[in-house]
C-alpha cells in the first residue's frame, strides 16, 4: 500500500469511528451502507500521490470524468469532475476528523439533532462520491463540514457558559449547582483541565468550607497558629478560592506582626543588658518580617554602635597586652582592626604608629646585623648611626629592641677597628687593592684595613693577571695574602 492508499485507509477508519458513535440512531442503516461502499472502493481503487490532493480510480472500473471516456487517473486533469473529486477528498478528510473529535466530545448528547443532520449529510456525500458524482459529493461534503463546524461552535459556547456557571456557583457556595455545571462542561469536552479542576473543587467544597469557617473562628479567638493550619488545609483543597486565600494571608500577616513586635521587644531588652550581638540578631529578624521598618533599622544601628564600641575596647585592650609582651606583629594587627572599625580612636592610632616604628627599626637593624660589611661604606655607616640613635629612644621600654641595638652597636665598633693585613709578592708584580688603591711592587707590605670585602689584583707585563677576593671580618686575626703573577703568555 503506497502513501495515498494509506491516507485513504485512515479516512475510512475515521469514518468507521464516526459511524459507530451514531450506530444507535436512526441513521445506522445509512452509515452501514456507506461503510460497505467505501470499503469496497478502498479494496479496488489504486491511489496516486499528487502535490495538491489525492486522486483514486477503481482497478477494474475507472472513474469517469465525462461520457466521452476521459478518466481522473491523471492528477493534473482539469476536468470539472476531476477537480471536484480532488476537492471532495480533501473536504472528506477534514470533515471526518472534525466529526471524530465531536463524537469523542459527546456531541450526540448536547447537539443531538444538528449533529445527526451533519452525519446524515456526510453519509450522503460519501454515497455520491462512490457513485462517481464528484461535483455533487464535493458540495455535499462542504455542507456537512460547515454543519460540523457549527456544532463545534455551539459546543464551545455551551462549554464556556457551563464553566462560567460553575465558577459563579462555587463563589456563591452553591455546591450542587457547581458540580452540575462542571459535569456539563466535561460532557462537552472530557479533556478539559479547567472543567476537571472546577469539578474537583466543587466536589470538595463542603469539607473545604467547613475548614474555612473553623479557621475564621480560631482567628477570632486569637488562636492564630490553629487558624493558619485550618486555612492552609482549606487552601490546599481549593487552591483557587480567593476568599480562603485572602483569609489565610490575613492570618499570616497577623502572625508576622506578632512575631515582629516580639523581635523588637527582645532587641531593646538586649540593648539594655549590653548584649549588642543578641540585640542586632533580634532587630535583623524584625526587619525581615517588616522590610523598611524604621524601628528595626534604628535598633540595628544602636546594636551596631554597641557592638563596635565593645569590639574596640576588646581590641585595644588585647593589643596593649600583646605589645607589652613584645608580640608586636600581633599587637599591630589588632590596632589595625580597631582602626577599621573607627579610624578616629586615638589609642589605636598611637599604638599602631608606635609599633610601625618599632617594627621598622627592628627590620633595619636586622638587615645591618645580617650584612655588617655594608657598613664599610661611609653612607651605610652613617645610616646605621641614625638607626641606632632612633632605637636608643625606645630601648628603655622595649628589651627586645634594646638587645638588637646593643648587638648593632658592637658590630659598628668592630667595623671601625682595623685588622693587620700582610701582602707577600715577588718584587716584580704590580699589586693593587680595590677601595684602597695601588700598592706597587714589593716583596712584603703590611697594611691596616677596616673590616669589609676586598679584591686584590696583581699585574706584570707578559704574564696573566691574578685576582683574589677576600673578606676582613670585624675583630678577626691578622691576615696574610700572596699576590704573584706566575703564568707567562
């Protein structure tokens, strides 16, 4: 079976369904005859596919377009009968689909006569088509389709009226009327979610209203938690009931207002007790219950001020304690935290400034002590003198700084004490010392040099230069170096 034959078979199945829905009516005989005719036609008629419509011809007796013998086998034929045949097939398909849909929606119950008449005309059109009266069949199918559409419009209007009656009855608490109206709507459109929802609400309305009125009584007696529970149950049974939802929202608002007042009371009580953190938590909860509340906002500000003041006191006290124990880094961090809270607190300003200077002096002395040879430079030595003088202004209070100042002072004294240096050569090598100058040619020369790092070089014509780095440590023993050029070019 090709594509067009499959389409033709589906048309027959739809028609069979429609016929079955009217089988109990007086039109049964007519439908039964048409079904037999169409079944016979389907078995005998090959179908050709076209871009615009289906065209079929019997296998043994071709459809006649005219008495002259022209057939409708050619899908491009413009003969009136062939054009009408193609239009009839398309209208047949549309009408049968609509008839099937109306049958599923029980049109025979709510539009008995119009639906029966449309079915009758549809059956007549099918018979005309079987008789090859394509022009008459096309007109009859169009008329049947129009009638089916009118039935569909009638059903839509009755459905909308029934829904509206159901909602109105629900609002008026007329439960029986609401159930009847929604059942009528479902009879017209069994697939409607709105009608099904309305029917479920109507069927549950008795128990729902009982819960609703119990909730109102509980609210009037100030049993707000009970009222909310009852109204929530009612709302769960009937989510679309505006009256129940409004009552529930009112109870929730009452509960929120009570909670708001309770949170404010706790907050102000905590302020009086000096518990800033607890007060802030209570005021924050109050603000969440009533956004924009001036009372809660002011309470939070007061709590923050109290918390900040208490935090500042703790930070400065702890910082002072750490500073006395010469835990300067930790103390400085606490002073910095205090200034982050309030940059105008003088105790934190002074404390941080003192520790900044102590840590700076300590770092400078540590660097000089770690690399004492740098003080062989006049500029660095003068810098060391300044650092030592500044450190001495704090040493009476800070033993940690005093010890490093004493160590630095000893190194500075050693850096100013010369060390004996003996140079040995061959009398032909020209010797010089970086930062000292040229010594010349000699067999032995004795010098006094300050501690530091030096480079001694030797040069002689025709020989490779020699170079030697050496350090003179503060307070070290006399040093002897040999400088002779031995390698000829």
